[in-house]
């Protein structure tokens, strides 16, 4: 039986001195070879390097995020055009959520969001494309999305089920961990495990850490490669064989002569099932013990988790905050990990 251990370290998150070496896969390898490597290597850390992906246009991506932070109009119009969730988020700088909210700026796009924005306010996308490098960045995301077919097939093979291929959605996240010399303590990205099937993380600077063997370990950026982290959907579907990775982002120990923490950019592709009725059925191999109950639906899991990640990022509305604080008070269910604990097999 799986026991979930939760680690709290914010508001103060001290960078680790420990480093971690992770295995690497290449998209030039055959699908079954990648599947074998996932099966063999992923159980140790829940993370792998992926090489031969499209290169991130970090200069253009950084320019977009800088222009969004310098102009309220563009971010506000994007958020007004897509009302299901916020597209542009800057909660910490706007004083929302208190000292445990992540200190970062985020632009979240996806094929669905782009289509909805184009229908609701087509002028705002044209404005963004005209005043920023959005066209080049969206081209990168589409290339990256197309390159994941081999990863999805390999992961399905490693899990032992093609269910993962039947419901696939992508989200393009661009994060600006902006430079600062603010003495106030705040997490850059609080520790958590992702919801979905897998996440590809490209970054420019140190700061990403994984929890391994009872301690936090640095992941040094690797040019031309993305770090693949597995999420809860994969952990449940694999019956715990492929673990969701506990990770966080902290400020790098290195600062300039004036004590300024350097800017850090991340380009993150989330891959997850989208339909609420999709079933996350554990594949229990012969001789293994069932770790999760059967019939868990995506809507059940995401619905309970979503409020918790909005709470951490400072993007929840007033009612979300009331419900979240009451749930914590009554059930002590503080994190996404606590939500998953409710689906562990007895």
C-alpha cells in the first residue's frame, strides 16, 4: 500500500546543495526502446531527460512575458476573452493570496484557449502577434506538441494500456521567475506533483528541484533537452509503478553584486486527459497489489485538485478560498497529494 508523504517548506525555500543525475531518452530512439527505458528508469525518480525536441525560443518568450508585465491591457483582455481560467497570472506582484503564493508571472495557452480567445476577441490575438513574438512562440509549441506522439505511445506501452491515447490535451505554460532583490520570503513555485500524464520542462537557469531519497536535489538545466516529469494520472494508471514527481522551484543561491536574483524563464508543456468522464483505470500486473481503487474519473480527481493549485498560485476566487479554507479546517486536506490519498485502495 502506498503512503503519501507531504513536505512543507514554504514560505522559506532554501536552495539545495545536492545534485541529481537523471537518465536520458532521445526522440530518435524507437518507441519500444523509449518504453523500456521509462519502465526501467522512471520508477527511481519519476523523471527523465528528453532530447531531440524543438529548441525553445527563449528570447522571444521572455519578450512576451516582459511586455505582458509592462502593460495591463493585453493581459486583461486575454483574461476577459477566456473566462474558464486565467490566461495571464501575476498574483504575487498584485498582492493576491498572501506570503505563500508563488512569486512568478505565468502565461497559459492551449489550442482550446487560443480558439476561444480568437472567437471572443480576435483583435487581442492580432494585437499580441503584432506587438510581441507570439507567432514564433506558438510555432514552437505546435512543433513540440507534434513531437510528443512517440512519448505518448511509449508511455502507453510502459503502463500496459492504450487508454492514455484516447484522451489527450495540451497546455502551453510560459513562466517568468523575474529577477528581484526583495527580502520578503516567498516560494517561486511551491512543492507539488503535477496532475496529468506527463510534463516537459525547459528552463534557462538553475532552481528546479526534485525530492529524492528524503532530500531536495538540484536539477541543472540541460540545453536542448526537457525534463519529463510524470503526474498523478500516470501514477494511478500504472498502479504506482511510474511515480508522480514531487518538485519545486527555488531562487538560485547565486546573485549579482547587488544581491539580485537572476531572471529565470521556463517553457512547460502539460499533457493530461481532458474529458471529465475519462477513467483512470490502474493496470495491476500479475503478482502486484492494487494501489488505487478502480473507476476513478478525471473529473473527480481534477475537480478536487484544481482548487488547491489555484490556492497555491493565488488565482482562486472568493468562493474558492472560502471552500478551500473550510475543507482544510474540517478534513486537513491541504494538498493535491491529500486528494489522491482518498483514492488509495484499502
